């Protein structure tokens, strides 16, 4: 199972990150989607311009809903890490744009 995170800025593809997690016997789709969110946040945190808003697109409801849970179940360590990175991005941006997951 692999993940790709793509940054599109002003309608143009500007950056892509790829990661191969392993076989589908070793990992669940929810876990892969969570790693994808981490990759996308990594791209955002490495950008010089922090003022633009960002939308992270995810096609897995379990990965999205994990952000409103108590984060104590297996695999939620990835969501906790995503929240930590998102918080750092938010602090760096202060008056800049917002990041949301859809």
C-alpha cells in the first residue's frame, strides 16, 4: 500500500511526496489514509509561504472522524501526530490562512 500527497497551488502542481507503507496484509486503509494526512501536513509545514489557506482532501470517513474521537484506539497515534503538526502550522501562520480536512 502506498500513499501520495500532492500540493496544488494556484491551480498548478508544485510538489509531490510518495511513501510505500507495505502490503495490505500489514496495514489497514484507515492507517494508510492517516499517513497520507501526515504527508500532506509535512508538505504544508515545509512551505515558505504560510499565509495561504489549505484544504486536505481525504476519501476515508474513518480517517476524518478520528479527529473528533478521544484518540485512544490503535492507529490513533497517527491522528495525534497530525494534530500536533497542524497545531505547529497554525501557530506559525498566526494571521495567515486556515487548514481544513474534507
